[in-house]
C-alpha cells in the first residue's frame, strides 16, 4: 500500500476528545479514525495557513462545482450549485431539518437503533419523536438488519411530517439495497412525508459496494428529499466541521434556509480548504483506506467468533463501526461498563442508540490494526478472568 495505515499516531494527552473522554482506557468508541488525513489535504491546509489572513470567507465556487461533478460521476445525479447548502456539521443539519419541516408538536419518525442525535434533534426542535425498530435477521450466524414494511407504516401517525433515514446505517453497518430504499420511499410518498437522508458515510462502502443516494430513485422522491453529505468521516477531517445539504425542491430549500437564519454559522475557511482538497485529490487514499478497513473488519469478526463467546456481531457492509450483541455473553449488567471497568476499553453504549440497542456496544475499527488487536485482546482477557475461557488463536 502507498499509505501507511499501520502507523500509530500519539493522540493521548492532546486535544482529542476520543482519547481524553475515558482516561487511560483504549478508545474504540466515537466515529473518529486514528489515521492521518490524506497528504493533499494537509498540503492544502498548510498553504492556506501560510496565507496568514483568516477573515470572513465564503464557499469557493470550485468546491461547489467539484461536488456537483462528483455526484454526477459517482451516481449520475444531476445537482446544480444552488441546490447545495453548506453546513458546519451533520448534527446541525439534523436539527435544522427538524425545525424546517412541520410545526411544533408534529412528529418525526426514525428507525432504531440509530446514531443518538437522530433521537435528540426532534426533541430539541419541539417535535415528537416516534421510533420504528429495525428488524434483526439471522444471516450466517450474524445479525443483518432490515425493516418491516407494515411495522414501519404502522408507526406513522397523522401528525408525522418527517422521516430521517441513516443510509448507510450507523451503527448497524447496512448499505441498504435498492429494493429496501424503494420500499421506504414508497411508504413516505404514500404518507406524504419529507425524507431527510443522512448519507455522511456514503463513501465508506466496503467490498466494492456502490452507494445509491435516496434522491436518485425517482424525480418525485428527489422533490421530498433533503440529503446530508460530508467529506468529514471519509477523509477523517470531522473536527474541521464541513458538510452540506442537497435540496432539489425549491420550496423545501427555502424553508431549510429560513430555519438556519440567525443560528447556523458559516463553515470555516480551513474546513472549506480541506473539503476541496479531499474531494479533488483524496480518492487514491480513500481506495486504500477501504481495503484496510475491510481487513480490520474481517480480523474483528474472526476474533469475536473465536475469542468472545456469546457475542454476536454484524458484518458491516459500510462504515468503520461494528455493532456487537452482548446479550447472550453472560455479562452481568451493561456491557459498555463491563468492558470499560474490566478491560479498559471504551466502546459506545448501545442503549444510547435507542430501542433495540440495550445489551449492545458499538466498536470503531477505524484504527491501526495493532490498536484494534490490543483492544480485542483486552476484551478477551476480561472474559478469561471472568470465566477462564481460553481463546484459540489461529
């Protein structure tokens, strides 16, 4: 490989939230990779800093044109510059969507388990939260999540105005296929729901899979879609804060802009610089990253099967996040707390992802393999000390 993803970079003791939150524990939790961003991104940032002036700025036309060209190249999706609205982050976008669609007291539907801000954004904007739990199906000894059409439809109330989709899905790692997307879109069209499709992980599809933006299914679906995208997770520049919404319906776009006024700051200059460099020159790095992440995933799944008895994992099709079912592992109480206390490994508590998450943990494998190995060995040692169950190392 041209890029050294095995290189360990010291982050402990600095400004990293990931490495500070849980003290001495090995952090495999928040969706923040331990890889250096692509060299073209670093070079562009250095050059921008050398300029020396950091006054108010605006998104460069070149970035907007690059995004439009990228969407056309990857998805045959024709997006025009005025349909792109820049945001300082995905979570901000989720809250703006909830504010823009419907009225106070209206309902927002989300599928759980899901990224926690999906659960908080409706409540912060005086909306009612409705959850429809995803269906976990057993597939080759692993959980594979999908949704039940009838159960999903039954959750839609007369006051439901908005459905927020996580696609690809965090935390269950699904890259939904076109049949699933069409079924979801059909229900939303029949019930006249606006769809916010969070596609922030769309570049992180594993094993050669291809992403299908929900808005590309049909023109009538595009007219009810707000699509959220970003280079942040893909190129590990989340701390810079750059994302964008694509809204092709003019009236819906105007409502979104109105909801932003006075509360959403502009995207900062360095974030715009990094986004442009990443989209223009980061694809070679990304191709190698995806190979490395798939290798980490495969190592993780094999280790869980052999050395963590009773834990059942999803096989992520996208993202660098694994969803581990600890309900039959014999762990007493909260598995997040168990691994934090007994293995000094920090994972995400599945209960924070809403209904269907209790008894699970989320593990971030976007790190050098030695870091992943160290974390898994600590987790196995905690099992061993509890039950004296040896691990058969292949």
